[in-house]
């Protein structure tokens, strides 16, 4: 069995139809699903996080990192918005 594991279930993940620790009989099916998940997570979700995946034997791990914020000229003091 091949498993897709999400390192950290953010709010967007919890609201999605995706399933953590989903199992597949086929490595190809797990790979395609992991790639699809990462694409959707990076392209369609709130953009607060960046998602990457790696393969470790029979497991596909999707890691979650804070997305680097683009500098908008704002000082971050909270009065620009």
C-alpha cells in the first residue's frame, strides 16, 4: 500500500474534500493524486502556505511551509489596509 500523508492540516485542508493518510494499492495512483493535491493546494487555496511533496518508499509526504510574502511597500504596521 502507498500512503499520502499531510504533515500539517491547515484550515484550508480541513475545509477541503482531501483526506489525510489516504491509501492506494498502486504507486502510480498515489503519485498522481499527490501531485494533483499539491497543485490544487498551491494554486487554489488561500496562499498563506506553500505545499511540496516528497517520496519516501511507500509514502508520499506533503510538507507545509509559510509562503514568503511579497514586499508591497507596506511597513507592516497595520495601517496600510
